[in-house]
C-alpha cells in the first residue's frame, strides 16, 4: 500500500510548494502568424544597486532555434544563466545598451532605465515591428510597444533579454572589482548588502557609485566630515607654539 500511495502521488507538487510555469513563446508566435515580425523582448538589470550602470538588452528569438530552458534570470543559477547566455547569443539577434551612473544621477533611475531599454531596441540589426518590455512603462520607440508586468516570467523573449542583461552586467561588475579592490563588486554586483555598506563606510564612494542613492550620500558625507576633522587636526598641530621666557 505504501508503494501504491507513492505511485499515486508521483508527479504532484509537494504540499506547500507552488509550481511556477516557465515563460512561453505564445505571444510572439501569435504575432508571427499575423505577419508581424520581427518581435523583440527587452529587459534591464541593475536598477537597485548602489554602483555600476543599468544594463538593458533587446532580443529577437529565432522561432526555429529557441534554446531550451530560458526563464526569468532570477530563477536561474549563475551557471545556467551563463550557459543560456551563450546559447541565446549564438541563435538570436540581440543588442545591449548601458545607462551610466552619471546618467542615473542626472535623469533618475527610472528615466535612465527606460532610456537604455529604448537604445537597446533601436540598436537591433533590424528594427522590430513589435516589442514587449518588462514592467509598467512603454518605450518611446518607432515600433509598437507592449508593457507586460512580470514579463520576464511570462514572455520568452523578455526572459531571454533578462538573461543577456543580467550576465552582461555581472561580468562588467567583476571587471570593475579589479579597478576598485576592497568593495566586493565581484560578489554582490553593487547591491546594498551589508558587506558593500561596510566597504562604503570604510573606503568612501567611487566614481562608479550612484551619487544620490541614500547609502552613497551617507558615506560621502561621513568621509567629508572625517576629511575636515583630519585637516583641522593637521592645521592645529602645524601652528607655531609661542613659549613665554622668564626674565
């Protein structure tokens, strides 16, 4: 009876586990059948970190050569993301655009992200006829644009773009780690984890940090105060001391 129960329960999700369906190519295929092609998906990585750029990607999947296992980049292991990154690059058309920390400081994070996403779409080898973008905001593009909330978990092209953007940004942050040792960019990729906050407080912000994000502002103010204290102390010790001589 135990075996029979085991067989009967096979294939059913464990109690308390929610099965999440992977993104599908259904929306792209429906447009393709209506003669609307190319269709792109676009997504970005890096809105939340304190350092580094926002990286946006746009991807047009080849309906005949879609890599298996594409999913929202957040659901994949780093190793699987790297594998799918290579497969997508080998089979699809894609482009990448960057919004620098300076642009983020100037425009704010939302506008800088939308700017980078638009640039990525326009950088594709062939301008798409329709584009799906993850989130609430449509892009100012020369083609039809459809915003899909949670799109990286629903639309396969957006999921592919999320992988391209995430892997590209992670690799870039590992490169920045070599230029800025001590911050741990290679581990946390610029996010506000305790190790990063501690390094900011100890070393101060770099040119790669986003100047107006609260932890960066706090670290900059702290280092200015410390520098002022050190300068004041140096001035006091360097002033000549007059000694009164007895007659």
